[in-house]
């Protein structure tokens, strides 16, 4: 958007780039110059800028926009702080979230229950549960009554740290308050056991048992609020579920299978194929059909456990059903096939990429960078997979991340390539530009 052009790049806020006095002088002596530089004039326009920044996932700019807002003597509204805190939640920027909370309170605005829920959710995204517990205590002191979402946010936040003791204490509090457990509570319980260390046989048994218990959950209704709808925050995102990034993808997943989604994701993370097979049997006995998310997790579990054949078969079986061939399915096979960098696995990854490209399925920025970073770790071989991924990204003019370029350049340098090789020079220039841009200029 043209509206955001003054904010482009990694620029620091005007507050940190200019002295207030000199800026005020500039404004008083050259108002037309100030008007030319300014991108918002009132609280409504600043709120529009904030929502645009959030929509573009440029969450690192939120603090800059807020500082400029104060410098322009524009009084933030409650809606402003809602946008700021939702943006920090989406960007997992915990320090900024608490800063905006403090700013809000300093202006005499008391955070409401929805804002506290967003703050607790941010703690979960950053895998820190102590501040979340303190937020609940702060709510009670301020006379803000927690609702069902508050407890589920807190439950899933504690689950991110594997704190089963805290999770069950929250369940008891919910029960005492007359709140029934729903699918998101069971999802949090499963996540808590997955993240609990050390992993033991009890982990698998508890997860399987929780799936059985969830079939009779006492609260089936959605707890989504009007605030969440207005701020485009789904329940899956609010509770930090692994399906959050896919919830708006048409035909990708069945939202009624939330508990199964989290369980399949847990066993894939744990690389427990035996538990996965047990789960698949339960899933089929319940009469369910795998959606794309469950297929991805099944493939991931087999592939990361070294079972290339079964992972590949799940992929082929999915394509044979005639369902939408999401690029995520192809990317899961490519990434999983590269585990261990075996010759057979790298060949399968290369063939899958070629097949994907021939079908008109193209890499996006995130998947491309993830695959380039993974493929760059190959120590032996011709580096053909990494080169192919790089070429695909360049053909579509996708932005390459600094970590991916660094890893790719390092892999090229480890091979016997002439110093004047065109590819090596191009990657080197790209790396230099990114290091200058992000202020990490070092010798390769």
C-alpha cells in the first residue's frame, strides 16, 4: 500500500531517528514538508495504518507507528490498543505486548477481558507461562471477570511448557466455575503431555486416553467472541493450536477433528510411529476420513522416523483420492525425504519438486525458504536439490530469508566451485545485501 511506503524497510521510528525539538521546528517552519512526509493525521487514519501493517505481517513496525502517533499528538483510542495488542500476539512480540498494555493503563484505559485473553495468548506463543498466570491475577485485582476463553488461553499457554500440574489446576478452576471442557481444552491437555519432559510410555497412553475422553466433552458450543471476529482472530489462533495457519484454507481441514489434529501433530513431533498407527486405527473406527492436515502429520511422522516408503505411500494414496493437491502436501514429502540427506531421499525430494512444478504448483515465500534452509544442510552430493529450490524461488522473484541464503551460500562454498561461478557470485551479492539491510554485516 502507498500508505505504508514511509514505513518500508527496516527504518526506525521518527522518534528514534530525529530529535523532537528539531522535528517540531521543521513542522513549524515548513508545514508543507511535514504534510508530505506524514502518512496519517488522526486516530482513524492511524488505526487504518496499524490494521494494514498487521495484515501484511509486518509486526515489527507496530511500535514505530505508535511512536509516530504520539509524536503527532494523536491520542490513541481503545481500538488503537486492541489493534496493537492483537498485532503483537500475531507476531509473537511479548515485550511489545506488555509495553502497549502499560501504555494503555497509563492513559487511564483499563484492559478488558478480550485484551487480557490476547495477552495471555501471546505468552503461549512465546512459550512462557509465568507472565500468563500473573495476568490472570492482575485481571482479578482489576475487577475484570475471566471468561471461558481466558481459562482456555491460560490452559494452552501452560501446555506449551508441558506444565501438566498447572493445566489440571486450571481444569479444576473451570469445573468449579461451572465451565465445561470443550475440544480446545482436550487439545491443550494433549499438548501439555506432548511437551512434558522426559517423554515416557505414559505420554502415549495419556494422549490416547484423552482422545477417548474428548468424545463426550460437555461443552460443544463455540466460544468465539465478536471481538475475535472483528480482529480476524480464530479460536485456533487464540489458543495457539497447530492448525491455526490452515484454518482459513478452504477444504484443508475438518474443524470438527480438532482433538485428532492435535494428537496427530503430537505423535509426529514425538516421531512415534507405533502410537500413530494406534491413533489411525481409532480414527478409522470412528468413521473419520483423513483431511490434508492429518495426511501431512502422518507423512511427517513416518518420514522423520526414517520410514521413507510409508511416508511416500501416504502421499501417493492422498493424490489418488482426487482431493486438492495442496502444495503443503508436496512440501511435507520434500522436507521429510531430505531428513538424513540419504541419496534415495534426496532423489525423491528432487523428483517431487519437479512433479510439483510440472503440475503448476509453485513455492510460496515461507515454504520456499523452509525447503532451501533444509536442503542447504546437505554435506555431500551434487547440491542439486538446493540449487533447484533456489532456481524456483528466483524464477518467481520470491524474497529469500537471511538464514536460508547464509546456509545456501555456505553449502556452495564447501564445494569445488570456481570463484567466478555465476551462481556463487549471485548468491554472494544477495547475502551481502541482506546482511547490510539487517545490520549483520560480517565476512562469510
